């Protein structure tokens, strides 16, 4: 059976495309076991936990990893919607775990969490406010369970909407906020992304791209944002390196869950199911997201910006950061990255976390 090719439409982060992937994933089992062994935390004071926690009335999978339990804790809020970072964290996270304890979770209707819950119950809970409350509840759980004063909040892509709102609602829980692929205003981002694709297609005389992009113009405009329009609006910016810099595809990223020691093949398939389940419910709220009116931020804020990011373009983030008032603020440009900074420049991300962010986690 040929599996569906999923394009994660709303927030901008497609996650997994199986295409001609095997029916069971068994041919990857040996590789998964090797990665699992390599990725095991064996240090005496380390921590490696995976469990379901009841958060906002839903069973949500939580992953905790670190080489030293005394280190500061990161709460990482993944993108999507419904694009969990847990099945790809093996690709980039291990060095960060030497200096931080990293907590990831599969948000409601995402990945393993999608499989753990009755969708009939979940369907009326897919709202941005509920995602924000979930993040806050998990931060409280982390503080109590691991005896931490506060946690460091990191959001990626769709997760930046949740994280920003959580930080504004409960700043007492967080040392600082780090936005990666930050969204300030969704409609601005959409327009800039498509404008970039039109410019590149014009420069390179790509008639097919220009024809498809013309079919959705003006974008986003006032025309209903249909699935087909969004697919086109994603396709060409990503083709021109707006998801992963210098690449016209990100196959390495989409298929990485097949090698995840945390995910079965059934879990990996649930990513696409959760995305489709979530999209129609959250899309109207997502399109109305706007932080431009936020002139003051209550905690230190860091923005990690990919120079080539045209999935969530960095220009609005840079402008917002220049104008906002905060206890401390800093923007860091990743010159060889687009939207997937943790995978594109993991070394610079680690160094930046250590040099710029970790000092405020005291």
C-alpha cells in the first residue's frame, strides 16, 4: 500500500513524507536498535525518561533526557501543528543534553499522543488557548517533578505561538524564551514567503512555478485559504531553500522518524493523521495570529533566525525584536540556515545556547 504524502499545511512545517516507504518499517529495525544503543543515557547522574502525563485532560507523551539532572531544564515546544520533535531529536539533541535536561512532548493530537487518545474527545479541544494551557501545565509539572525553580522555554515554528502566549501568561515559570522560526504575524509571513518564491521563480525563469503561484495570487489575500492554495504556497518557497537552506527538498528530515528509537512505524504514521486531524480545527486561529501589538515582553527573549527561512520569514521577527522592551533581548542570525536551525547549524545553536542563553538560567 502506497502511503499518503503529507504536507503539513498550516504551520509551515511539513514533517514526514513516506512516499514509497515500506509497509511495516521492519527493514529499519536494526538501524533503530543501533541508534537506540548509541543514544542511551548512561552517565550516573543522567536522566532518560519517557512517559504519558495527563495534561489538559489528554494523555500526552513526554520525553526527558540529560546527562546531569542538576542542569537547567529546557521545555521544547514543537512545530506543526502536530509535528512532534521527538522522532527526530536523535538527529541533533545529544550535545545539548550535556548542558541541559531537555523535555520534549508530543502535543495533543501529535504523533504518539494522537494514538493515545480518543479523537472524539480531543476534537473539541484543538484550540490555541488549550495548547497554551497544556504548555503551562507541563512547565508546572516539570518544576515540581524535577525540583526546578524555573525552566527555559524554547518554541519552534507553530510552537512559537504557543510559547509566546505561555510566556506572556505565566512569565513566573520561565527563565527566558527562545524563538526558532518565530511567527509574529501569520499573514505577513505568508505574503513574504510567496513573494520570495515568485522572485526566485522569475529569476530562474521557472514557468511552472510562476503559473502555480499566479493561481493563488494575491496570497494570502481575502480569498479563503484552501488546502490546495496552501500546498502551492509551501511547495515553491521550500523548493528554493526556504525550509532547508541550499536544498530543494528536505527528504533527510521527513524520513528521519523511520530511524527513531522512540517511534514505531505506527507512531510515525500517526504524525500525518494528527496533522490532518488538527489542521482544519486550528487554521482559522492560526491565520489570525499577530504579536505585532506586543510592545513589552516580561522575560529575557532570544530569537534564533535563519537567514534563508522563507517558511516563517525572519524579517518580521527581527523588526519586532528591535522594537520590543524586555529585561534582555538578543537576535542571533544563522547564516547557513533556513527554517530547521537545530538540524542545519546544530553546533552554532549549542554554542549560542551556552554563551548567550544559559547565563540567564540562574
